[in-house]
C-alpha cells in the first residue's frame, strides 16, 4: 500500500530539493578546494627543497605575516577576517610540515595555556615539544633540538614573567614573533557542585588571576599550588572533594565537570608569549622591536637613555626593569618599541641609545601579534 505524503512533507519537498542542490555545489567546491590545497602543498614542497639546499629556515614569520595581511585585505565576506585567518593558519601549518616538520618547544605540559598559544600560532601540524621549565625551552632551541620556542613574557593582570626575562639577559637567541592568548579560566572537578569543594589546585599565576572569585565563591576552600594548570587538573581528577583552575581543554582531557567558567578577576585577561629562535626577521611593515639595556649607576642615566628614543620620535609600548644577577642592586631595562631595527628612524635611535648606556642588546624585530578578544 502506497502512503501519500502529508501536506507538510509536500510543502517541504521544494526546500529539500533546493538544499540538496546547494549541497551538491558545496561538494564540488570542496573537491576544488582539495585539489587547490594539494597544489599549494606541492609548491610548498618545491620551496622546501630550495630552502634545504640553501640552508634557509623553514619558519618565515615575515612571509606568514604578509600572507595573512594580504588575505584579510582581499576578504569581502561573509567569512569574518578572524575565521579566515584561523583557516589559513592551519593551511600554512600543514604546508610548512610537508616542507620540513617544525619542532616547537613550549612550557608544558599539554592542555595548558602555553600549549594553547603554541597551537594558536603554529597550527596543529607542527611537532610540539613540551618542556618542564622556561629555561629548558631556551636550552632546546639553543641546542638545535627545536627550531623555535614559545615562552610567556607577561600577563595583562599579573605583569612580567621574571623567569623569561632572566633568560633573555644571557641567551644568544632572538625574538622572532609574539602571540597574544586570551586566558579564560574554568573551575573543574569530579564533584557536582561548589559546596563539595574543600581544596583548589592550580599554578600560582592562575590562582592569583582568580583570587577575587575564590574569595567570593569558595572562601572555605584550601588553595594548593601546582606546577601547572594541567597538573592541577590531574590532581583534581584523582582527589575527591577537590577542584582545579585551568583551561577547558584540560577539563575535557581529564573528563572533569566544569563547575564555573570565566572565573578570572579581569575579563581582559591575556598572556603575551614570545617566539624565540636563531633567525633575524626582516621587516613586514607592522613590526615591533625588543631591546634590553643597562645604564650607568648615576642620576639621570635612565632619563637620558629614554630621551634619545623620544628625540627620534620612537614610540615605546613597554618598559620593564629586572635585577641583574651579576651586579647587585642594579637593573636591566627591557623595552618594546614600534618599528623594525632596519627602519632608518629606529636604527638612528638605537645608535644614539647605545652611546648613552653601558650595554645594549637588540633581542629582535618581529611582526606585531594580533590581540584576540
């Protein structure tokens, strides 16, 4: 017996036909995309062979900066620029990997915000090498076991990461890029609600970034420091009555319930990471330069040094002091300035600054990182 379609099914039929036709078009576009992606990969392989023969680096940040900028300039939607950039970062990562696998050292373990920053910047096709400390990240790159590294340098709420600045005072490595990663903390646990939580684990920085929320919502809980937010998640998974603060990726990995989201005290909570490597990065037009210098221990020496930069109209975006390790009660000054060291204005300013200070080192010039919201 044949069943007659209902009125609703008869009305839906034209829509279904239109959807099916559009899906056929999407399938064809996907086939075209696959062919173009493979063509791009073959071109990347040819470039990789030429790079290898000439001893050139596989990671070229200024080229990637130009590529993404040109794509967004030519983007007329409906895909927003940010989504387009995310897609092409993965395309770049995959094509880079067929040239030669890029090995990236970062402050581990996995499922931390450092891990998130590494994936955000280098894509999922790179080889990630988690390290137990910031000094180890520098050592892996200095020893040639990784081509580049990624280290946290400052947080928008908690300030500078001293361990990274200390390494920059002695390393021969250069700064090749910067990454801004929004930090959104969650409270994760095997428990069902806050009332069951007696202990909260996390890294000291994460605990500091969520101090106000903890005081308001878990005043009775003991706070315990962990070596990382990922280690805290592992402790919470193994300890009844406990919770951890960290990234939602860690909660998923350890099958923990998310009891609260966005618990950081400041909504604009961002950590800035620096990419470190052995290469000088040519200008791309949107550049920043990082330097460190020591002044004479006399009145007005810092004023005179900064005055040289002001005289040349060089804009500073950051200045940070850090104690020197070999000269007690004296300080090194870390400065970020707009422009590339090869820009005539910046080059003149750096030459003038060098005449006013005891020691100056240009840590690197690199493309300005995108500040994500």
